[in-house]
């Protein structure tokens, strides 16, 4: 989530002299690598998704944003809304830095019981819970420079009021103390917060989102510990047979399976105070290099019932230097998380949401050697097995290879385009299939990304790619039957303005 400490003068300016501005007009195209159906900021820097909440027919997506540069800087909360998680309307910046610090990552909830007193029972407040990062304290060597604050909105997130008593959770003397994810715990009708603290998490409880009591810690001797833990999430999911389990997501940087940043998860039980894992296995939500800091939407209606996720599609190893310029970073496609039990093991499946079907345009193509009519495609391969190989290439010799071999999924971008900006970008990424028997392979292509789903997300690899020239063909060799459909831009007529 956080890339580096900015020079003192820049940090001080971000907190004390920042002038509020409206977002620039949407630039949905304008660069060869601008994604056409993934969410991107109108301009400048974006990283973690924040404050994801559903309220009165709208999915809210806030995000870490620096509106003055295309590299990481003083953090704000950018804001967009959607009725389907696919087509987005950009809104003005929601939260600006203030005297307490930059606005780092966090979550948002609908206070339906008016526990804060900010709203009314017939007009609940939307409440954002976020980390304050004090750049002055950080530059002076203090260790308590991260605290937790709240803000509320009474107009569907269009305007925000910061709580005058901030911070609601002071720092107990810990350097890494951030990224609160808050949820309503039905069993005792109160709130819970899971907070990233160094390389573990703390769990807190509150009756009103203002007064918090620490309940437990988790992670000291379990999971991956190659870097700091960030952006946790905790939720309950059903499994076959009427049972349910709790799932904890925790991002880590560095220490991911492909190097750099990634997201691990744990499956277990939660009694309102303590999370108890089923086992000590380290599991990864996505085995690609470019899915980090993802969390799930809160307040999804019971009539829907899905656990919906989106992640930041980049990696801290090179996020500040990828070859885009008026903007940096995109989000993954939205995904539904489903908990499966396979033999004695638990698996968190990441399924592309059904709403993406609305993007399909034109006729379906079938065959083993297909011409790409655009850079935005959905490729589907059925009856896959060991030796299935999908090659996406152009006449200049650039090629992205997806193959199932030696009980692994392999995505090789080592010869797929630009990579001089990073020593680690050109790489061959692998992931063990484990107990997964591959049957289908689905690939979502956009201008600068490839998301690969085995068996509708039992295994996932998300990777950026920057071809010098547009890919022109997709070829299948080995077992399988391939078909392909084009996907239209989510930006519509706005493309014509650029």
C-alpha cells in the first residue's frame, strides 16, 4: 500500500498547503495501454481500493489517489460509483489530507442502526474508517504516526464530514498500524475491526465506531512473513453441506509467490473476538504478480448474497515506473469469492462476476488459430489437460504464453513486450495445480493485462503486460477447444473525446 517515505517538504505540503481541486475530466483512452474495461483513475496515481460499500443501488469504490502526480505521494481517497461494478462514474475526491495526516487505506460501512448518531434510523450515515498517516511524525522518527479516523456522509457519499474527535483509535506505539476493515457482527450487534499491525493483525470491537477495545491478535506464527502485512479483510462464507467458515485476507509486501506484493488468505473460525485457523497452510488468492491490496464490498444485500472483491492490479516492485504516463494503475476485474472444500482442504475460488457478460460484443469465434480483432477479448478453452498451450502473439515476435504443464499453470511474459523499466518484470510465473484438475481455462485480455482463471477461478494468475505492438493472433496447441469473444469498452462515447 505504501511505497516510500516522501521528502519532508513534500509531505508537509501535502498536509498543510493542499488546495482542493475537482478531478480532471475523464480520460478513458489517450494512451495505448489504458485499459478499456478495467477501472482506472481519470488521471495521475492510484493504488489500493478503499471504502468499498454498496448503498441504495450503487457500488462505491474509493481508492488511494495522488491527484498531483503519476507516482505515489500524499494520499487522498478518490471516488467512483457503479450500478454493476463494470461501468463507472467518476466523482470528486472524497477525502483530502488534513492536519492529522494523509488519508491511507480503510473501509466504509452503512450505519443502519445509527450507532454513531451521525444519521437517523430512516436515513443512515455512510461511515468511512481510514488510517491517518502523519508525515511530520514519520520524518521525525516517531513510531506512533499512524492512527485511525472516521468520516461520515449523509448524501450517498457525495460529501463527507470528518469526525471532530479524530483519531478514534490512537496509536499504542507501533510503526505499522493501518488499513482498518470494519464490519457489523450480528451475534452481539456491534462492530468489529481488523487492523494490519506489522506482520500480523489486531482485532477490535466497538458499539459505535468511535470507542474501540482490542480483543485479540493473529498471525505471529502463521502465514507468509516476508514483508509487512496490509489491507486485511475478514468475512464468513458458506460451504457445501450447510456449514460455513470465516476467511481472512491479508496482503503482504514483499513476500508474494512471484516476488513483491501479493495477497494470502486463511480459513478458520471466528467467535467475535478470536480468529482460529483450520490449519497452518499458506494460501494465495492469486498466483500472478499483479493483484494486491484487494478487499471485499460491505453491505451487499442478502438477496444478492455474493462476497464481491476487487484488487489493485500492480506490484510494488515496479508500480511507480510502468510505462503509462497520464495515469498509473488499474483495478482487477471484479470477482466473486466462493469457498470450496476439496477433500480435506479449503480453496477460495475467485470467479469473474456475471455482470462482465454485458461487455460481450459481436460474434463468437472458434478454432485453434484466431485473429484478434481488438485488444479486449475473453478467451475460453474447454477440455484442457496437461500440455494445453495458449500463445498470444504479434508479427514482431512478442508473445505471451499460457500453458499447463508438469502439474502447473504457467504464464510467461518474459518476451511479451516492454520490460526495461524493471529488472524483475520479464518473468515466467508458475503456480502448482495441487489437487485442482484443470478442465477450463478462461483469459480476460485488456490493453495491458491478462487475467487467467482455471476452472472459473480455482486457480488465478493476474499479470500486467505491455506489448510494443498490439497482439494480433491467439493460437492453441495441445488438448482443448478454444473460442473467443470481443469485449467492448466501458467508457462508451467518452473515448471519442480524447
